[in-house]
């Protein structure tokens, strides 16, 4: 299979590219980026070709592309790739507006190409085991959940709202909401959220706390804040606690780490668990190769994004709001 990276604006692009380079039956054809300096530096680092023309990039013999652009460009890049007949793995959030997400989904369906949202946390071993335990009924009926996806402020275009669409609440809500939806096989009905800027001087939200009500009555909370300092030994966390009528599950996507104490570099927490990014990319390519439905659809990406956008509306209105 031949795959291309469509923009390396998002740092996950390098992780996905390195996954592709490790696969014996996959060729990373090259990188397109509309920022020439960034694109050339990234392609040199990865040892692949750089394309400065999107038309030329999409006219090459590509089976699929992975979109890792600024959030505001997801729509245009996904639609152009779909029109060129390429299957697409799109970085989260799927879009910054629901109407854009709907258009992306519709165009991909019209063109007969696959659209998968990049939610690698679903492939984390602890989350997979939590899902299986829930399906086996080990904790009975789910009553409530509590999630966190706290991280460091990434800076750059992430704190420029015209490019990101929002700060921490949009960036770090979608992963855990997707896990909650996946576990419950249900949708969020109502959101109450507090959103603010506490940890940096950027004019964008870096703190949030939300309470969620699912259609089946399950209550949940989530903290998506960029509350980790630069000195924190890991970039952040992704956790979920699930309370049922018969028991409790706690899953931590980054718990599989070492504790390293060094005189030269201080304390660090290198991760040693299975690579969920690799599993995500591998699964996406398998669906393309075998012509199967994607495991995480564009609709999944849209529903998770909807909850984050509802959180912003709730914070602005100072009341609970329905998810549209």
C-alpha cells in the first residue's frame, strides 16, 4: 500500500509516519505541507519526499492519506483527498464546526472512500480490556463515569483560535468522550461546563470541567485541561473510571511506564506499553486493504466534537445545554 501524510502541522504526524516506515508492506510516499519550511524540514527528518503542490501530491499513486493539518484545514483537505479518490485517516477533532463535519462525511460517502477519525486511545490495551469487561457484564450496569485528559499547553497554532477552533476543551475532550460513547454505545444528551484560562497568558481556554448526561441516564464528568507544567515528566494523561452496579473499573492509558531517576536529567516516565498509534494506523490500513467498514467512523469524530462544542455553549450561557 502507498500512503501519504497530508500536512505535519500536528505533532502526531511524526508518530504516524514512523509507524508507516516500520511496516514492511506499506510505502510512505511523501509529505505535503502548505508550509514549505515545515514540510521540507519534516520530510528531511523522515527521509521521504516533500510535495509543495497539493494537486501533485494527490495525483500520485496513493491508496490513502493521513490528514494532520491545523484543525481549521481538515475540511478542505479531507474533501480534496476524497475527490481524488484517496481513503482518509483524519486527526481529531474531525472539524471545528458540525456543518463542516457533515459535509466531510457526505463527500467521502459520495466518493466511495473511507473516512476514519484518529482516536488512538481506543487501541490502548487498558481501554480495550475495560471495554471487554463491560461487555462481559463484570461490573453490571454502568451508573457513572469520570474521565481526564490533562496535558501540557502545546502552544503554536493550537492557541490561535482561527486555526484550532478552540483550546483545551476542544483538543482534549474528544478522546475521552469517544471512549465513553464506545463503552456505553450511547450518545451524550446534555452538557454543563465551566471553561476558563488559568495556566497561561494565551487568549484561549486552557481549563475546563464538564458534567455530562447520556441519553440512557448515565452521568459522567471530564477534565480536559492543559494543566500540566513544562516540568511534568509526561505530556499528560488519559484516564477513565467506570462505576457499575456490581463493581468499578479504572483504566489509565499511560500507566505502563518506567520511573527513571537520573543525575543528569532528573526524573522521567518513559512509556513502555504497546504503541496505540501503530495499532490505529494498522487498523485503518487493514480496513482499506480488506474493504471493510472503518472501526472509528467520521460520525464518531463528529459526535465527540459535538460534545466539546456544546461545552463551549454551556460555559458561555452559564447553564446546561443540549447536544445538537
